[in-house]
C-alpha cells in the first residue's frame, strides 16, 4: 500500500533550507516516527506475519524523494520556495497499514536536515493508494536514486552503472535475495527474467551523514526501465524499493504511465 503525504513547511521554526542530500535524514526521520510507539509498530509487523530483525537494511517500505514545485539551489543547499511539498511512502505489509500510517503521521511534525540546516514540516494530508503491479511485464521510473554496488578486491565499494554488463545479473540476484530474506525461503516459482533501460540514466551523487565522522558518498541513478519477472517479485520491488541502501532513502520506484504524469504539481498557495 502506498501513501502520499502532503507536508506544510513551517519556516518560523528553523527556516526553509534543506541539504541537497537529504535522503538519509528523510528516511531516518520516517523510521524514527514509525517506531516511536514500539508496541504499535511490533503489533503491526506481527499482524502481517513479519518480525523486525536486527538487519535494518531490509525494511518493508520505501520512500520517494521530495516533490518540490519550486526550489533554488545554492552549493549543497535547497531553498524551498513553496508552502507545501509531497513525499510518497510505500509499504509491503497490507493488514492494518492504513490505520497504522494514519495513527503515526496524522497531525504530526517531521524535522529533517543536517547540522547546517533543517526544516520543520507538518503532515497536512495523507492519501492512500492501493495500486500495485499485477503483470509479468511492468515499466517503472525511479522516485529516488537506484543504487547497486559491489566490493572491489581492496574492499572498497564500487557503484555499478546501469549500462555495465553485470548490472542486470546483480539486480536479479538482489531481488531474489530480498524475497529469501523476507520470507525465509528460496523463490518457489519459475522466473522468466528480462530488463530494459527506457531512458538515459542520470547519475546522482548523494552524501550520507554529512558533517559527521561517518560521512560518505553514495552513487545512484535515476531512470525509467522495463522489467519482466513474476508479479510477486514486482510487488516486492514496488513496495520495498529496488537496489541497495533502501534504508538510506534510495530505490523507490513508481509504475510508469504513458498518458498521466506520475507526479502532479500540488497547489502552490
């Protein structure tokens, strides 16, 4: 199940300037808000047959980038020149999810940013959508950068370009591995696999934990693509994200529609 949150900017508190690399701070804020009431969070997980493990890399939700109608960019800062922005959160669990999300986010505030600048947001509206992929062949576009990586012989991280020869196989194994982690078994169905890039990938370098001793840079790509695989796997990537570092705010995707814009501008009043 997917939710669109309309966030009202509260500039009187901290201002209207976000770090350009805000994905990690956004994801962390959302996860903290969801787990503030640990009993409620655990009950929702168990209701859907999941047990939260210590491995937080495989969360059961994904988060889009912000959709901001008007911005000004100066160096590594985003000036929000609007009153409202949007963000999408998608969840794999279905039972009780609408009630859980409304309980957690209705009439609450989200403080997002780094040591240099932060913005306080008020959750003004929550809209639920039950749309999800149902076919073997689907087309998507990324709503936050898609990241795939591997470890070099010297133990450093190499971020894989979508045009690389190994990209498709790494993606396939990542999806099958996610199924195994979520359900505790190998994927039981025959999986006829195909992948095609539908737009030229745009490279995005995103800083994580900026201005801390653990600062690092992650390389991801924004693009449209088509993928053929079992609908169960389509549903997993649609709701929990595609690729590595989903827990850091990457890999959210949306079903590609040829006739209707995926992200409609919100009112700028």
